[in-house]
C-alpha cells in the first residue's frame, strides 16, 4: 500500500506547476549597528598596583598606579599593547599623585598638598590640608571636595569652604551632581549628600564598594560584595531589593556611561542595558584580567576597564553587516588558507596572530565546503572577481582530495606535504600518496560528503564560469558514482567502508525509528542523489533515490518529526545507544547543509512541499539556539517565518575577535539554567555569541565555558559567519548595506 501511494504522490508532483514561491519573506535592512571589540594594554609587575584610568577631551588616556602615571602604548585590535610610564609633563614626576580624575573633560590630579592640573594654563592649583588625601571630585566653579578616607574638605582656590566627616564611616567615593549642585559621598555603610555646607545622611547600608549617578540624574547605583542597590534620588528610597541576579555579584567599580550603567567585578565587567539585561565582558577576549579595578568613559565612545593586569579599552564602531563581512573576508584570506583549505590557526602564543601554524583538520573538506558555499553566494550577489578567485582556489583544493589517493571516486579528508604525519591530527589515519611529496588522510565521513555535494551543487548552479561549473558537476558525479557503485558506502583504501560513510538500507534501517541517525542518513542521501540527478541527468541517481524512498522507507525516515528523536530503547544495539546518548549538533550541520539539495533540487513540487515540512519541523526544534545559519537555510523554503531577527542578531553579535580565549559563564546568576536534558540545552535563553566560546555550527550554542588553553588558536570566519551572511544576501532576506 505504501508503495502504491508513493508512486501516486510522485506522479502527481510531475504535473504540478513549478511556479516560484509567492510567499513574501521579511528582509533585514542592513543599517549600521554598534560593533564592540577590545584593545588590550598589559601591565608589567614593575608598574605597581593599578588604581584608575581616565580620558580627557583630546582622547588622551592616563592610568594612575602606585608607581606613578602611565599611558597606553602600541595597542590595536588583535595586537596587544602595554602600559608605558608617562613622562609627558616632567614636573609631575616629583608630585606624590594619589588620585587622578577628569573635570570639564580635562585631567586633574590630587597630591599630598593640592588639587592641580596642566589645563587652564596650569592655573588650577588649589591647596588642601589633608596630606593623606586620595579621593576627590570637582563641583561648580572649580570647587573640589577632597578626602583622605576619614575627613572631608571642600576647596576653592586654596580656601576651605567646609570641613567634616561621615561620623565614623570611611569615605569610599565621591560624585558630583551638577543639576542640584550636590556632592554625593559614599561611605562603606552610608550615603551622604553635601549641598552648600549642609551634610545629610541619605541612606544607611553595609559593605558599600563603589557608586555612580545616572546621566539623567535620577538614580544612584551602589555596588556591594553581593550585588548592587538602585536608589532613587527624588524619593530618597531604595528601588526594590538588592539586585543579585548578575553575571557576578562582587562589585568593585560602577560608572554610568550614556544609557548604560557599567559594573566592574572580581570576575569581569558588565553593562546594564535599558532592557534590564547585561552585556558581559569576561576573559581575555575583552580584558587583560577579570579582576576589575576601575571603569570610566574613554575616547570615541569607548569604555576604559582597568584591571589588575592592565587596561581593556572596549571600543564601539558603527558598521553594517557587509562591512563586517569584508573584515572577515580579509581575516580568512590573510591567515586562514592552508593549501586552499579553510583552516584554523593553532599553537598561538596567547592571542598573538603572528604566531602559530595553519592546522590540518578531520573536516578540512567540510569547513572548506562551507566557506566555498559562502563565496559562491558572494559571487552570485556581487560578481566580485576576488570572490570568484576564492572559489577557484577552494575548488582546486577540494578537487585534489579525489586525485591524491588511489581509490576511484573517494574523497580524502585532507592532504599535506610528506614527512609531517607525526605532527598532524590523528596520525594513524594518514597514508602516503603515490607522489612521494604528499600524504593524504583516510577514513572520510558523511560530514565531508554532504559538504562536498552542497558546495559543488551551489557552484554548478550559480557560478557562470564554464570550466568551474563543469568541474563541479564532474565532482558530484565522481563522488555519487562511488557511493552508488559501492551500495551506499564510502569504501576506503583498505577496501572497507569508513566508520561514518554509510547510507545503505541494511545500516540505516537497522536502527530504531527514534534514533536520529536513521532520519539524518535518509535525508542526506536523498539530497545527494537529487543533486546528482539534477546536474548530471543520469537516470540511475533518480532511480536509486526513488528506490530508497519507496522500497526502503527513506521518505518516511526523513519525514519523521524531530520531537520523536531521542535515546534508543533498552533493547537496542550498542551502536544505536551510542548514537543517541544526546543531541548531536554535528547532525544539525549535516541536515541543514544538505537541505539545500533536498529542497532546491527536489524531483517534483509534491516532494518539495514534504521536504519543506521536514525542514521547518527541524527548524522549530532549533529555534532556541538562535543559530544564524539554520535560520537562513530555512529561508530557502520561502517560508515567511524563519527567525530573521535572530539570524541578524547572530551576525551582529559575533565577536570580531575569533580567538579561543578562556570563557566562563557557569557562575552567572543573571541567566535561567535548565535541568540536564537530551538536547544539552543549559539555559532557557542562549547567550550572545560574543559572550560564549567561539565555535563552529556543529557546536552546542548553549556551551557556557571554555577552559584549558587560552588564546592558543583562532577560528576562521569562513564557515562560521560568511556562509550564513552571503547566503542571506543571495536569498534576498538580508539587504545590501544602507547608510
């Protein structure tokens, strides 16, 4: 009965119209957004204890330490600088500077005798009577409130206007509120205001560490070792309970900058946004260390985050997605191409991109296929000759995978010059080529095969160079001819199937129906055979695909709802249990990459409609990950709902720095964690890409931490970012840049 129904379904599809999908899809307008990145300046032990950092109206940055004044030197994005002793004003070397600040956007210094500045022609030189003073703030008309932690003195032109103390409390910090002409004084257990000569105790508490006033003058934010307090100035009352649902609760610094309130802590810095959520800056992607000492507004909309190990300058630059794409294009071409492959840079010296080597990978063919796909879409959109040349060079590498080994139609995993096998990944998998100058990697998997067919199919369809188009079709036929000839197996040099290159019915249907590999292998091989038929027109590929779907239930397998996928039952074989002990995100990558051929090259519209149903069913399961590539791949079906905003969020929020820095999020209290589950989803809401470890699409987007090595490798943006962006441009769901 299933056989007859299937044939009717296929015949019906042949008579259906092939008109284009008329569903209107949303389009992301590529307008400039604020991209953040960090420039880091590391401190030497001889630089002393770092205390504060400020910037003046000229964009000059100065850092005060127990060893004197310093300035940042020789740093730029991805190239770390250092802190250099500041000898700009020679007479300052003889001053015992205890505090640094900014008044009317000019540097002001506090020493054991005076408040002074080199601005205003040096006329600011106001003497005080607190030799141990270390805290100060400027008020109206060059008045300054100075403290040594115990006593307070209000000065103007060396005249004392007021003296006092906090009644036994120790002064922690002072801020000035211009619209009320009030100084606010934070003690360790109290908050006071000084208006004129009137000191008022406004709020009592305990263990206060830092504070600031919001730019609108309405609220104070007070840090403690266990969260922060929001205090309303108009009502003179605390707003709600102390807030502890934070990335880290031990607050060391507070600074209100623009519409955000920034907090420093003993475990990174974070900014409170207007929506109540936090941007978290943790690890050396952002900061020299996570122990924050001081935060201040920096030049050109940047934020200065001083840590115990140096200064992190968080910069914000307006750019469009296309501008970000061109930065990533340069990143790939300048340091991520190995023998034409899209590769990682490994064994770096703590983020030094001039160090390290281009590493081989188990999936050189897959990562290169995905990069190649992105460049194909780029060329289809822009007709850029550089994009076409990038495609040509990647195709050269992919094509050689088939000729460097002795097995007809078999794609190698990778290749490298001979003599280096012990230094390569998985040395036991490498074989010597007939050419004594080269070695090649065996045991090719299904990951590689689906990537190859995706890229070759996209090239055959979208590249207008006759030679490249012809070579792509030949490669499709070469690989699929090998697979069909060998009963749906990849047969290695030893005459045996590789571990994961298996699509045969006896392998696929031996698994329980709820095991994911039964569904994915059916989906993948169908897409591959359809692609082969579409471009070669060889009937055997269509016949084999229909046979698998009709006789062996592959259509039923691939249409099985994702909600039914789970652990194998207790009586299942060991392999099925191994393959279903948790959600496999590499499978997601294989599914979506193959969806291009599954949907686009469907034999008829009836099948295409079914494939669309399967793709959207899969996408629904993936939605919590906000995975840019999966959302964009789903858009190829013409559906109007594919989480375009989340795809654009993924692209905007990706860090420009793709170095594998150590990252920590497990400790965070501002996120809602979930109990262990089959999908390994750790949080209710996924973190932005720039707050989590850098990873490819086959990783779990809910990974919270990266431990171990720190700054030793850099990912290529080729497969991670450029593929979804350029595919979105090709599908017209991301617009050209608009300024």
